[in-house]
C-alpha cells in the first residue's frame, strides 16, 4: 500500500501537469477539475499496481534477509517454498484488484476523462473567442470580424492552420459556424464561400471552396501534437470491444467481397462508426482498427496475470545477503525492482511491435512478456528454494560454474573424436 500510494502520487502529479494550462487559463469550474482529477487515477493504476506489488514483496524479502530471519528459517528446517503460501494469497488479491482495474476502472477512467476534456473544450475554448482579435485554439489561430458566441456563428473568417509539421494553411471564408460532435469528441469549423492558401512541396496552391470543414479534436486544444481520432479502444469495456471486433470483421469481409472498394462510413453500424472520424474508410483502415481492438482485449487479460507473475518473481529477487542488504538498504530492492519492471515493459513493447508488423498474432505478442517472466520466476524460485544458491547475488557465480562445466563436457566429447581421426 505504501508503494502504491507513492507511485500513484508521482504519476498523478506528472499527469496533472499536462492539464495545468487548460485548467488555469480556461477558467474551468471546480466540479470539472475534480472530475478530471478523479478520472486520471484509474488511467495509470494498471501500471502502478504491478510495480507496487513487485516492490512490496521485494522489500519484505529484503527485510527478512537484512535481519537474518531467512537464515534462521532455513536453519530451523523451514523451506523457502513454504513462503509461497502467504505469497499466493497476496498474489490472488492483487490479481483480483488488477482484474477489476483492467475490466472496469480503466475504461471508465479513460472515457470519463475524454468526455470531461471535450466538455471543457466545447464550453470554454470556443465561448471565450473575441471578435476582431487573433484567438489561439490549439494549433489554430482564428480571426473573425463578428462572432456570435451563443450560436457559434462567424463572419469574415481567417484561420491559420499549423497542425502539419511541414505544411501550413491559411483559410479565408465569408462566414462559418462552430459545431461540436460529441460522438467523436471533435469541434467542427464549418466554413462557406472561401479559399485555402497553402505551400505543398515548395509550390503555392490556392483552392476555392463553397463549403469546407475543419475538424479539431478536443485533445488538440491542450496538446497541439495530438491527432484526430475516434473512440479509443481503451475507453471501451471488454464486452464492447468484442462486439466492435465482430462488427468490424463482418464489415471487413463485406468490403473484401466487393473488391476493396471504399464505402461511406454511414452505411455501417453505429457501434462501428464511433471508431472513425473519416466520412469514408478503406479495407486497410478496417483491418488496422480491428487489430488494435484485438490487442486491447488481449492486454485486458494479460496485465492482471502479469501482476501475479511479477509478485512470484519478487520473492527470489528480494532475497539478498544480510551484509549487502544492511549496506545498500531499501535502495537495492528499488533499483532491482524498477529494472525488472522496465525490462518487462521492454518485452511488451517488443511483442506489440511484432504484432503491428503482422509477424505474430496479438495473442502471442501480448503474452510474450508473461511467458518469459513466468519461466524466469519459476527457475529462480527453484534455485533459491532448493538452496542451490542462497540469494540472487550468487547466481552469476553459479551460471559461470555451469558454463565452465558445459564447456568441459563439450571438450570431452570432442577430444575422443579427434583422437580417433
């Protein structure tokens, strides 16, 4: 609980800093600020719980080692394996807690946070526009001769769009209107009778239009680098993810039968539409979205198991020589624990990369770190429990001895064959 509180506090502080400008400069109500803060907490509990469980068990093992209590236990004939019983109870508890976060709190937190930010963006960022001045809206700069804040009507509009890294647009329009689309959490600037001026590849291009729309995601108001997107998979429950995956698979099969043609998004089920912001979609977009949904489903199951596996791995990792533990103190366990946690997420990133490259399925890629970590955990528990080594500090020497023995065995196998030749 101490580790969970510490990591939650650190992650909470870092995340709040991302919204400080939005909260301070936009005059957000206290109730909206409270809702944003409340919805932030579940978004990183998925990472804080396994790390806290890992370090909690390691610190307990380190304390037993530092006080020489493990030496007394072993001298009394009590095996390390017997410590697996209370550890199993704790592991089951954190597994259930992590399962609740993954299945319930995580989607609720992400969805509530997105809804709250969109509500703030819709009510504060557009209502505060002033006529006759240059207004900053994310990466957009808007100027209008007249603004009706109640109806969102604009007259004599100029918009400087700097969202592209290597492309900049200046748009002029006789009139326009500010609209919002809650389903996709986007703010729309609907413009009429104007022109678009831009530089593409060093060439100046002017385009006349009768109607034109600019879509601005709510995230872009406080993060200019954010990209326009539909409903994120992390905001959906597991049942919703399964329904959406099934519907996307059916839509993908239908599109493939029709020769990879592009169909209007409005022709699909509303549960499918909410995952896209484009008016038309292709078969490749459907496949990419379906794979993302499947990866999210697999992660919802794999992360709770990762918490239990890391808890088992923490037992042998927390056992150190008493002298080393008294010299290094808590810092030794913290450094080793964070290193293990970073390594685990490095394996997870590798697995996700393999999935995105379509080299392995999502079920295999997401479960790779769990399988590798479980094998290492069982091996370390066996080595320490059978007293082949008294602590993980002796592992390098043991591995060195085994490699030396293996090398001698190989030499003995090779030497007779040379003599015979």
